[in-house]
């Protein structure tokens, strides 16, 4: 079982000279609507064996009320940090280790830019959760996703890396500490390498990339283009062994880097 000494996603300062030295990290996204205890046990075993760095817990539309019990179960049986990936401020769970405080900067819906944050602020402060202010950017992936439908926003076009770069740069200038480029659950294709590279060149903060990563080639392309944290989820539900395959890719990138 990996020894996680800190729940911080990254401890290095957000300056350009350290971006190349950040270790690549792997997060497994767990959607409570698609999770059972048996599947959770299987994913935990694989994640311990293959050095998964984080569990992201959440989804765009959560109809299963058992999210809290799954977070509790993971905390009982694992020391891998659980980071909430909330669809709204309703899914605050103090059992978790932290929460991505998402601001949907790719859209123009004020509720997801700041509205829900205002409503949730007192509860977040009381929870004691570590908060990671994150610029959340939906990227077109070939089909409408639950996230874009529920938020009422239009994703950034797949072939417009300059828009993504400027959006991320604005987010960093506003003080957001992470950028999350997401193609969404069940994406037909992942965020392109050219878009990840454009965002990497524009910002110094860590970049999280998810959606449509279902082969080792796609994982390698994302990390090579500049992703710091890669998120896999939908494909894990169909093929849990993919955790071992993508972990091997991560280890190849990290073998030449100093240990974090």
C-alpha cells in the first residue's frame, strides 16, 4: 500500500521553472452511481498494487445516496487520499481528505462560476476539508456530456487550443491553483495533445486532464503534452485492469524525475 505523507495534490510552487520536474500522478475517478462494494474492493486492491495517487469521488449527476458510505469504506481500507469531485455544494463530505473547488471557467453560467460556491462556503469552512481552487474547463469530446447538459454550458471546441490556453491563463490570473481539462464521462475522444500543450505553455499551475483516456497511448500522449495529473474513470468501470496498464506509463515518466 503506498505511503501518502500528504493530501496535497502538489507541494511545489506554481512557477514555470518547476513544471518540468513535477512527477506525473494518477487519479481514479469513482462515480457513486456506478459503484458497488465488490467493485470498490477490486479497484482498491489494484490501486494499492499499482500506486494510484488519488481517488476522485463524484459525478455530474449523483442519484445514489451512498456516496458518504463509499467514502467511509475507502477511508477504512486505504490510505490513498480521497478528493471530492463535486457536481454541486450538496456533496460535501468531511470524511474525505480534500475537495476540488471547481469554478466552471469554460462556461458563462454564474451559478457554476461562483453561485454555488457562495451557498456552500459556510459548510466548506466548517468541514475542515483541504480545498483545491480549480479552473474547470469542459472540452468538446464528440458528444454532449452530462456535465455540459447539467451546467447549461457549451464546451470549448476540440480544435481550438488557443481558446483553452487563454481561458486557463485568465483562471490562473484570477488566482485559481489548478486547471482541469475534462472531456467528460464516456468521451468519444480525449482532450487533444495540442490543447494540453497550449495550456501547459500558457500557465504554470498543475494541469489535470480527464475524459476519454482508454488506452495507454492516449495516457502517454496526455502526460507527454504536459498533463500533471491524469484522471481515468469510465474505462476503469469496464476494465479495472487498465489501472495497471496506465500506472506502468506513469512510472516510465517518473523514473527520471526526483522523488516528490
